[in-house]
């Protein structure tokens, strides 16, 4: 049984490649990077990496929560706790 994005060999379908390419172009556009269809050898490593990083952040957004609670050691002191979570797909 195969899903919509891959065949039995685990290779991406044409529709999957096109969708990923559009997503990559949208990410580059959001970052202000001039990404062309085809070869982009003129990009710096930082620019190319930021596109991929932005795509990952959009697919797996971080959630951050901050809480303030009373210290267990001193009644008058408060402690701020920050929880950072990223859900993997």
C-alpha cells in the first residue's frame, strides 16, 4: 500500500517534488532570498541553510510557555520557568 507522496521504493512522486519546490520557494521569498528555479550555486551556505531551517521551523513549530511560581525555599521569592517544546512529525 502506498501513500500519496511516495511510491513503493520510497521515492517522491512528481506531485510531492512540485509541492516541496513550491514550499522551498515560499520559504526563500519570506527570507528575502532570490531563489531561482534550477541551479542556485550563487547562494551562500548561510542563505541555503536558512531556507532549509525556515522550512523545518514551519513544519515543526516551537511552542514556548513561561510560568512564574513561588520558590519552595523562600515564600517571598518567585521563580520564572520557561518550557520550550518542538513537536516532531
